[in-house]
């Protein structure tokens, strides 16, 4: 598994990297706050949303603390063969703590 730190992700976003950022939390949690540019794809709905993911893009997935993202990582690697797939280290909690404390977690 590959991980990206909140600082690295922020530099990718700021650098205009062609990214797919997937928030795997429930939609109501996503509405409260999320990483800029992220799309909501709740973990339980993900199998029905695979056609919305471009396997050629560098893709970052996250949940609240980063623990549940490991299951999603394995699933996406298996189903879509995404080469550049990363888990946000520490999830949205760590991103909000280190990068943007205005994000509601």
C-alpha cells in the first residue's frame, strides 16, 4: 500500500496535479467538510460508482482516520488496477489538523 501525507497531498493540489480525491465517508459527513476537490463516494456505494473513477489518474482515498481506507485501497487495486493509488495518511482528521483546521471532521 502507498500512502501520502497531508502535506504532500496539499502540494499536489496546489501544484495543479491531475488528481482524483475520493472521500469514502458517508455523504452527510462529506457535506460537513472535506479535502478541496474531493468527491463523495461512500464505501458501501463504491461498487456502484466504479465507472466514475479514471484508473489512469493519480488517486487518493481517505476516510476519517485512514483505517477503513485500507479495505477500499485493496478493492480498487483489484477491480480497477489503479497504478497510482494512495491512502491519505491519518485520514481527514490529520489533514484538518495539519493543513486546514476549518474543515469539520
